[in-house]
C-alpha cells in the first residue's frame, strides 16, 4: 500500500504527469490496435 501512496503523492505534486501518462497510454493502445488490424501474410519462396 505504501507504493500506491507514493504514486498518489507524486502525481498530486506533478499534475502535468497525469496528462503525459494518459497520452502515452492512449498512443500505446492505438498502436496495439493498428498492429493487430494489419493482417499481412508473407508467402515464402
């Protein structure tokens, strides 16, 4: 529980980090969906 308290206090003292973490998570979720949607097949020689 102490780790959660450290994270909460750190985010409370740095509110811009909340926006940065949200943006990173949004980009990662979009990249995962884009890579899963590419149904590319490669035919061997």
